[in-house]
C-alpha cells in the first residue's frame, strides 16, 4: 500500500495485513475502514486517527487494542452471539475519545477505556445501555465538572421566583417547596438578593402569586425590609394594628386593597389601590404626597379639585362619574378610564398628559379636549379622528370600536408624528403615513396599492395583518418582522420574502389536509427567525436555509422532527407542546445550541454546554426545574411525561 494514502476503505477485500502494510514502512491514516467477520489486530506501524469496522461477528468475546494515537473508533457491526462481550484495551497512553458501539443482540456488555468522552450507543436501546453509560468514569467526570462548577455559572432569575411561604417571613427559611437539593445553595443565594418581595394577609391562595402569606397579621411583629408590596383582604378586624405596622415600615411602596385612610399611610407609599369596600370620603390631604399611582377600582364618589396630590403620575378608575376641570393634577402623565361613558369637558385633561387609555363611548370630542402633549391614545373610537389629526406629539395610536359595523377610516387624517398604529376591523382608505414603524392592520379591509402607494417608501420594524390567504408584499415596503394570523383553507400557501426581512411569525391555521407552505429565498435572503403555522397533519414546508431560530408553534414536536433535522442552519428551535416523542439522534441536532419550550406560564430552556451535555432550566407547572443531562437523555427530557 502506498504510504501517501490518508483515507482508505478496504471494503470486503481479502488481504494479509502484514503483507500490504510491511513493517518497514510507516503509515498515517486520517481514516481507515474495513469489513470483516472478526476484529483484526492493527500493526504498530499504522497510525490511525479514526477506525471504522463493519461486519457480523458470532463469537462470545471480541477484543480490540486501540492503535497508537487513535481518537475515534466506529464499530458499525452486529454482534450476533447472545453472550457477546466487547473488550477494548487501554493504558496510560490511550488517546481514544470517541466510540460507537456495535449492535448487541441483547444488552450491550463491554469493557472500554476510561478515556471515552463521547459514546454513541448506535442501534442499541438507550434503556439497555444506561448501565454501561453510567459505568464510564470519564463521561461521569465530564458531567461532574459541569455539575461541580454550577455555582460559577448559574443563578436563578429572581423576577420569576415566587417564594410562597406561609406564616414565616425569614427569607432564608423559605425554600421548602424547592425540590432540587443539589441547587439549594444557588437558590438560597438568589432569593436573598430579592428586595421587592410581596406579602398577602388572608387565607392562603396560591393562585395569587405572592412571596409570603400570613393568615393573621397580628402574628407579624414588623414588616421585613425586603417586603415592598402588601395586599390586603376585603375584611380586616384589627385595622389599627395593621396600619401601625405599615407606618413603621421603611420599605413598603405598594399597598393593594386599602380599606381605610384614617390611620394614615407611610411616606414611602408610591402606588395605592383602594379596596372594594373602601367607603370613606376623599378630601384634600387624605392621600400622601408621595403617591405616584392611584387605582380607585369601584370607588363611587365624585373627586373634588385638590384631592389628588400634585406629583401624581398615573390615575386609574372604572367608575362612572363626570370629571370636572382641576380634578387631575398638572403632574399627571397617564390616565386610565375603563369603559368610560361620560363626556369630556374642555380643561378636564391636564395639559401635560401623555397617555390616555380609554375604551369608552364612541362620542365626538369638542376641539381642545385632547391636550397637545399626548403621545399615546389607546382604545379610542374613530369618532375622535378629526381631533386626533391635530395632535403634533402623538406617537402611539390604537383604535377600538364596540360597533359591529365596519366603519371607514381615512388614513390621510392621521398625524405625521405617528410611529405605532393598531386597528381592529375597519375599512381603510387614503395613504398610510411613512413615519409609522410598527403597524397592526388587524382584520381591516384595504388595498395594498392604495394605502401604500408605490411612490412612497415604508420601513416597518413590525407589520401584522389577519387574512385568509398570505398576500404578496409590495416592493416599496421594507419589513423587519412580519406577523400574519388567520385561517387558510388553501393547499398551496406561498410567501415571497420582502427585502431585508429577518423574522416571520405565521400565527395561522392551515386547514387543508394536504397544506404546503413555501417560502422562497435567494442569495439576498436575510430571514433568520420563523414561526410555523399550525398544520392539520404533519408540517409540510419548504423554507430557506438561512433560518437560525425555528418556532414550530402549535405543531407536535414529534411531527416536526424531520423538518428540524433537514435545516442545517438552525441554532435554536422553539416548541409549545410536549409529545410522546420518539428517540432523537443527537447527531441530527449538532448545530442546535438552544431548545426552548414555551406554553403559557411554562418556560424551559435546554442549553447545549458542549458536545455531550445539556443544561436544562426553567419552570414547569410552577415548579422550578434545573438539571444537567447527557445528550443520550435528550428524548426523555423532551417527552410529555418529563418531570
């Protein structure tokens, strides 16, 4: 054999190894492969990086001494003897790191060097191979390194941690519900940095997400410094004792369910929500000057001028009384009036108001009612459009109608300062302002060429619409993220990519049993993120090979595996349904570093640590999950019975 050869496949050739590789010559193969019914000894003058052997062996014990310098062996074989045993010898000089096992008729039985870092169990059952995997110290050592160093790279996100302690306010004691003993130190360290805990007085109800619960507040001697929010029940017996605790606190900034003001409130209070049984008269001085936000809920008395303190930034009420000029302080920035039916008088809304959340009556406005300072109008009727057109600082506008009729909106009346615009269901005419960067067209009726004339250029960070078909996007629209919802009954659904687009979310249902989605790309395609529509059966898709993040939406993970495997560019995939998943071969997910499970409050991330191990962390059914597992257990941890 010539010594120049680097890659050699001997197939099923007949040969004498000492004849074709004379010991007087030195060989260095990056890959050597042969097929035999036995494993032959490799001469010392052959240096091999990777060895592949295939064939069928019917003998009880098969031995192999790894050649010097070898790092990878793949035994693509069948061990046909019922008591087959594989022995691979090793010593201090053994460099073998990767091994693929042959297929054993029964359970894999093997003795292999303690240098193996990547073990491929081949066609053997994962269940039958678990004991062998556990016995390999080098794999356990690699696992142990990640596990032992967990304090260095893990910390829990305290924003998503609810302590749920009952009648105990010592933050160092409150992790009894945390069932991951190996991570107790990390959890303890994390929660002790939490300075904005919440406390609820009353019957324990874990549907309310509070950190601490007290059946009776008389058991509490003081409010700890890490409590910033207190929520009260409708019925309170010893009010004086409770409000004395509040007055002594220096940390409480939010009080929900306040039932009385006669004992006063601490100067630290910034947010106050009145209880549903609050029935005291509000007069000037009743509310502390520190207040920044007031929520009246169902408070049913008229408010006089001077009652709301200067410095108040946000006011919210769902009760129906007609506000008079001077009631709202000049400092007010945000006003929330849910389902308000009363008319506005000129001078009622303060001159510095920036945000108005309305969702009220569809009545016309007098000129001068809306202050020029407004930047946001949320859930307002189209009858205000004429007045809205004169607002020079308006940036965010969302229309809302209770009327079931389709009303017509002339886009020419919109102010040129708009950046964010959202509709529900209207008939649109006129020209869309080019200043808009985020647009939700909802279920509106429109003609693309009319509202986006080709003589104008548009650049949207986000464009959303709802249709029964995927419509073609004109070339004068540059879109970063496109969102389409609706229901399509077509078999073939095609989308040509707008220039510069990086993200598409198809929040649709494709109802045809043979539905097929085609997204065409080219050398200039910039699409990186894609959410798939829901398919009635298995997803059938042709998409560009530029996708780095694939969200399979409401489709089954099991039904989507072939698609995921077929896209080489994917680095992250997202799913929302745990399935009775089949075995996943890790080789098919080599490029994927992140797997994300998102469903309502469930959020689990699977992060690839290296070629062998995953870090899994997140929350499932309000239970915190954190573990490190070998890639061979990926299917188990993606299964719907995962715990």
